[in-house]
């Protein structure tokens, strides 16, 4: 017998067993890894479903002011880490712009406090804190006369300050009537044209121009999606109101299908009157597609100055009405007459809700009377118009504090009338957003609403604490406790 041959066989068998052992070890390790990964995936999915279910139902048992509460999530501009530690990349960054045409002569709290709470409401309804796919960037379009106060108050909040003069100097307007009358037209005269610089923010696919006294209540992704991706049949309001991402178009009109949508706006029917051909837009809300060509076209319209005393812009009936010589008139003239089908009028009950009376006679005991104001332009709706004051706050995307008065004036709005009931909810939401800004972003003390003594000690106000959350000492502007900015390092982290 060959001893060497037998020894080789044993060595070969040993090597075989060693290889087999390694295979078994690798198999066990791989199996264990698969089990761990599957377990982690199961736990993550369960957490996500639980969070979604919590977000959906948590408001059912809370006060109505809290039905719009969002989780506060910190993150960067392009990639955001959510509360479930999942990084989300924004579909796009939306530009949000406000315009400051002058420094306030009274109640200076309006600029700082309005801008701070508005920005935080946008944050809460962005990719950082909600189901939205969009990030945001804040801008302040500032007339040179307001540069000092705007820079001091808005820059620390994270607004990018853009000092911009009127698109066309007054002396260059060719039309005598417009050149002579526009300085005193509307709220701000020709300075209102500064808003048109929003069209020059070309780094964004969509820009939203809002007044300082507005508040965002829900993400507006459906509007942005249409402007970026085009109109889908599922995004029209017809048979789809407040359902499946549908857009509430005014009068239940279908969404234009043949060309890109370049603007969304609401009209100010509160300023409408019998006999007028066209109602003006409400100047505090405009969603637009930036375009230097459009901006230059607006400049040419202003420079030509074809605004007629009895016929408005181009003699086509876009005026006269409040603000018709400036923003409120030139925007509908552009989208309704010069470029029809490219702008869409939204339902003012869901976008830019101002709690206005839809009819031209007073409401008594919650019973409306008179003709529908929006029926001046659309006679078929003369007798049927929704009362936006009855719309549940959970269905409203933005509100504008015009008839409801400014939140920083501590109006109780506690009468049992249809307008006051909705206004009180709007004001309560504004104060909730302010509280969230100060506690979650600026890390100031959280106080139980029921503990009036502690709230007075921490925040200074005990006037209706459930409504004003410690920021009002009494009724009226003198009772308001203004926002005080935190230290610069805290602001830097929050912005």
C-alpha cells in the first residue's frame, strides 16, 4: 500500500471538510444578514404607516385650531431628513416673495411679526414639515424708500433682500391719465408695480407672491405640479372637489388643457360693483411662472400707459376699480385679455380666503341677502354663490387678513356671527404658528394653555390664553406683545 497516496487522500478530505465549513458559515452569516435587513425594513415600514395614521387622525380629538398642526422637521435646501430619519430630495424649490413699498408709520410690529409667522407657516407646509415635495426660499422685494427698515427686520429672519425700484419711472409713462393718477391709486400707488419683479426670480420654476398679512395653512403642491408637469385630467376640480389632489377652480370651471398654465390667482369680488366688465385680482395672492419676457411685456404695457378713465387698461373694462391702475388691474388685463387661457382663477373659498360676504347686502343672523358679487361678471351665478365664511378651515390653503383685521391687533372676534367665527379660527391659527415658531425653532419655553399664571409669567399675556397663547395682554393693538428676535446664533440655526 502506498503510504503517501493514503496521506494525500486524508489531506484532500480535510481540505474538503474545511471548505464545506466555510460555505456553511457564509450561508449562516448571509441568512442572518437577510433576517436583520428584513426586520429593519418591517420596523421602518410600520413606523411610517403609524406616523401617517397618526398625522391623519391626531386632529380628530383636538381643538379646531390645531387641526392643521404639522411636525417640525429640520433639513437643508435640497435634501431633508424627516422625523423618520428618511432623507427626501425636494422636487423643486419654490420662491416665495413679499413686497415692502414703505416703512410702517404706525404699528411697526406688522412687518417683523407678519413676516416671521408667514415664513414659518410656509416652512410648516414645505418638505421640511409636511407631505409636500417642495422646498422654499423667501424673498423681500423692497422699494428703495423701505430699504433701511426692511433690511433690519427681514434679513435676520432669512429673507433675501432685493431692493427694486418701480419697473418704469413715473416720468416715462406715456399715457397722461395713468401718469397723473397712478401715484394715488390703490394702497400704494405706482410702488405696487414693484410686485412685478417676482417674475424675474428665474432660479425658481414657480414663485408665489403673498402679502405680509397672509398665512399658509396647507401645502399647495397641486398648483406647482400643474405648472411644472402640465395639466392632468385628475387635477381639475370637476367632480373632484377637495379630493385626490384636485384644484378648486372658480365657478367649477374646467382647467385649460391646451397650453401651459402660467399663473393662478383669485379675484377681489368684494370690490366688484354692478356694470363692471371685469373684476380685479386680489393683490395679496399670485402664483406665477417667472419669465423675463413676461416682465418686459409688463414694462411695455406700463410705459405705454393705455389706461382710460372709463375703460381701464386698453379700454377693455379692466378698471376703474380699487387698485385697477396697478397690480389688481394689470394682472387680469394680461391673463384674461392679452394671454387668455394661461392664467387660472382659483376658488376664493379655498385659496386666499378673506371671510368676505359673497353678496351685496348685509348678512343678518347668518342669513345672506342680495345678489352674488361674482355674478356681476357671470350672470348665471347671480343667485348662487358659496359663502366662503362657512368653509371649514381644514379645507382652506391660504388666508388673507383683510376683513378679519390683523392678528397682531389682538381682536377677540368672539361674537357669534358667521364672519367672526371663521376670523377667530384664522387668528387662532396665526397665534398657533407663532407659538410653534418660538418654541420649536427658537427653543423658547413650552407652556400649557390651561396654565394661565405660568403663561403670563413666561409670555406676559393672559388675555384669552386659549386663543392668543400668552401673546396678548388685552384687546386691541396696544395689548399685543410683539415678537422679540432670539440671539443671532439661534436665528442662524433656525434659518
